[in-house]
């Protein structure tokens, strides 16, 4: 994935050293899936991966689509979803702001292999099959 005409390596090089050196396994990322929404006694603890960066988005309530989209992807590699929604450079800057580490090298290799498998198995799905988009679209069309 590349943003602002820069490669992943160029973008990662701009991260603070403490983030670049903080290597986090996908197993650890998977432990951080508590959204805390609706329960004042539960603190939000939401981590996800975008483009090899581990992001702590627990306190990012300004997501245009709502925090629930982040919570749905908590503990996972959300790179594909991020790209699928056509995020722009500004969104990638938010990712970099919330980056707390990088995915462990052995997990990066595994993710790349999974991506290759996904391409082979892809059914060509679309956001138009997502009820979140279909219902409002139908309301507008039928109005």
C-alpha cells in the first residue's frame, strides 16, 4: 500500500524510532478487542493492523463512519478493509498518528501469504452488498 506517492518503507521510516522498534505479534494484537461502547465501566482497548502498523485506536472517536467500524476490526489486520473504503492520504496520517508498533516480521510474511490466498479465493464482493450501504441507498431511490 502506498500513500502520497510514497512506498510503505518510506512512510514507515517517518515513524518515531520507538514505534519502529516496537515489534508486536499478531497474537498480541488479537488480545486487544474490547470496544467498551455502551458500558461506562469498561475501558476501550482496540488495536488493529493497517499496512504492517499496529495501531491503538481505543481513543479515536472521530472516525467518520463511527467507532463501531474500528471495533468490528479490532484485533485483526484491517489493511484490506482500509483500502476497500478508499481512504485518502489524510486517513493514512491518522493511522501513522495512532501507530504504536510494527507487525513482527514472521507475521508480515504470513499476512502476505494470506493476501495471496485471498486473491485466489476472492468472490468479487462489493460494498454494495453491505447492508450498511444498501438500506440508505434503497431509501433514497424509493423516496
